[in-house]
C-alpha cells in the first residue's frame, strides 16, 4: 500500500507544481480546496503540513517545493486524490537518501537506535510518558504530535505543546504543570 500512496502523492505534487515555482503552504491548500475542490480547506492545510513534515515538500511555509527525488507520475485524465489514502504518510524518497534528518535548532539532540532523542530532558520525557499512559497513545506518538503542534504554533516550547496535546485528549494537566517547575 505504501507504494500506492507514494504514487498518489507524486500525482498530487505533479499536478500542483507543474509550473516549477515555489508556493506558500496557504496558497497550496487554497488551490487544493477552492480551485481544485479536492479537499476541505482544513483537510488541505493539514495534508500540506503532513507532506511538509514527511519531507515530500521542502522549504519554508512561504516557499514550498516538492523534494528533488519524487518519481514522476503525471495524473491521468479525471484523476482526483483520495484523502483516505493519506492517513498513513510515508517518508519522502529523499529521507531514504540521507542518513538522518538534521537535528532541529530547538532540540539539537542526537538520535539513538530507536530513532528517539537520546538527550531529552527528564521533565520532558516524564511529561511525554505521563501523557502516553493517560491517553493510550505511544510515547513516540505523543512526542511526534507535540512537535507538529509546536511547529504549527510557532514560538512555543515542546513542553507547552505537550500540555496542549494533553488538553486536546481531555486529560487533567495539573500533574504535568507541576513538572515544569
């Protein structure tokens, strides 16, 4: 199925970037939702963010381009992308070429063999573990969602992003706030 999703993503990006110019994330989602009428505005923006996070789109949010090693799959006449196929977002072909993504400037930690940060601060690791056990999400998924939230919100610490994620999961955050002291 991953191969089918990659082909679908390739078709989506081929049809979106046929002019070869960079596009902002908002313009891209506007094109997908209003011009092409493929997705709702929220779904289009969410998909653009997920493609950017997975490496299919590179650059800043104001200047996105498809990654350089996307296979060329032009869409056939009448093609429409299927949002349900994008629930599981595979990594872009560029991530296979690189050994690993460069660490972010906010958390310059190295990755261990599990792909998790080896120098996560104790309160952060504890917060992620508590949210994981209370919500039923894996610890890794808690950290991934919090990082996405942090990137979407801008200048917010990862700890605050975990607190926001916990509130979205309808969890009591009093114990978590105590860890920030």
